[in-house]
C-alpha cells in the first residue's frame, strides 16, 4: 500500500513539473513570438485596415494576418473572390519562379474564360506586358478584396504591391468573375 502511494505521489509530481514546464515555455515563447512579429513587420508601413470580405494575401506587410505561430489562410471553392485570390497567388508564384510557361498557361486556362483569354492575348500583344498583372515586372505581394456584384458577375479589387519592402507602392485592378462558372471574365486597371 505504501508503494502505491509513493507511485501516485511521484506521478502527481511529474505531472505538475510537466505542466509547469509547458506553462513556462508558453510564457517565454509568446512574448518572443510577438517581438519577432513586431520586428519582422515593423520595417514596412502599415497597410490600410482590411474590410470584411477580403482575403489575406499581402506577402509584404502581414498587417492583415495575425502573426502567432504562422499565417493562417483559408478559402472556399464556391467563393468567386477566394478563387480570384487563389489564382493571383498561384500565378504570381509561377511568374516569380520564371520556369514554367506551361503552368502559367494552365492557370490561365483553368481560371480565365476562353473569351477573356482571347481578349487578354490581344491586350498583351499591343502592350508588351503581362495582362493578368498589367505590368512587365513581378509584384512582391498581392491582396484581394470583394467589391460587389450584379448581373451575373462578382467583382474583386486586386492590390498588387511593387518596389522594395521598405518603400512599397501599389497598383489596383478591377477583376470581374462570372458567377455561373466562377471564372475571371475581365481585368481592368482601376
């Protein structure tokens, strides 16, 4: 009986020590993570406050995304604005990698209507620039915000971030998506 009580006390002591160690670890890790997030993102100007219906995606400031253990991103395949954000995120990654035109074209084929791809090709030939980005260079970040809808379409505003992280500048695109197909049917400068 004495041996059983000793084992129970030992287990209780081990549990208390383990819980104390976890609590101390969290007490030290939380301020360190906050300081790191503050330092990492403190060199960039704060981005405008994000409105409801927007998708996290500005890789340059992280101001819209709470920084704890890492960024959290989510999406809904039925949401046209999420699909626009998914497209711009993947497209910019492929453009930055500059290795796979087949993937770039595949993304266009999947996310853009065939009529818009034709219109886009004509725009690119006349402008000598990438029609999806409306530029010759690669942006360093992106953000997509829902911007209303009507007549079978949903509209999104895409903010592209350019320059260097210490002094970024932005361009804005108005993206139209067809509600029936969820594909992008037009992109215009805003």
